């Protein structure tokens, strides 16, 4: 009987100690700037080594960059990201404005310069970019995007995605012969105009 009691006592002690011996870690996540994106994650205590998944969703016009562990400064690029933490962990989701391409197709001799209004060199979401058509010697800028009525130069655009533009240059003498007024009143005559 004493052995049975002793065995039951040991089992009772072991069962109560087991709960205390199961190690847990505290796992949290946040975003560096909530206006750029959000996360899908439930913060709390997890068993050491348990799989924990973090998911980040950027707002329109933004792109997910990476996760940063605020304790170790380790960086993770996967999204969603699954970890098996063995220590308290806090991740921060980092986003940035989406970068876009501005592609210019030039017809004739000239170039198009691209400049971010207000400074900077990044063509990112919401940026205003000024396109300036610069003709080569003895050439004139005629129009944008095969539209003889679109002659504004420089031309300002606001970026909300990748952009494609065309710029038409031709001999300056052609424009001088007819004058700007005729050119603007009869644009259809110049859609395929080429003195080459």
C-alpha cells in the first residue's frame, strides 16, 4: 500500500511539474508604418519550436520589403513567413512605395529627360514626374503619344503604375514652314509626317 501511495505521489508531482516544464515563448508582430500595410498574425505565447506564420499585406501603391526581428536585427524576406521561435520574438513588417518604370519610345532625333518634381530620383507611387522633350540640333519636338494635340512640353505626370510614352521629333524646318497654328488646327496631316 505504501508503494502504491508513493507511486501515486510521484506521478502527481511529475504531472504538475510537466506543465511548468513546458517552455513557451512570447511572439509579437507589428508594422513599421500602418499607412503602408497591415499584418495577419495572432500575438501570444507559443510552445518553443512551434510553427508560427506571419503574413503582411501592403496597401495600394506600396510593396512589402521584409521582416525585421527587433531583438536580433535578423531580416527575413519571405512573405508569408513561418518560423519556429525558441526565444521571445517580435517581428516588424517593412513596406515601401512601389517603384514604377517610365518607358519612352522616341521617333526622330531627340531625347526625353525625366525628373521627379520636388527632388529625388525614385519613380515611386504618387510621385510627380516632369518629362521634357529635348530635340537634337535642327529638330523640333512635335507631340506625345501619336497625338498631334498633345504638345505640352515639359509634360507632368503622376505615377500610379508603369507608364509608356512616345515622343515625336522631326526636322525643325517642317514645323517652321507651316507654323504652330496650322500644326494645331490640322493635326491629322502630321500623324505620319516625316521628311526623312
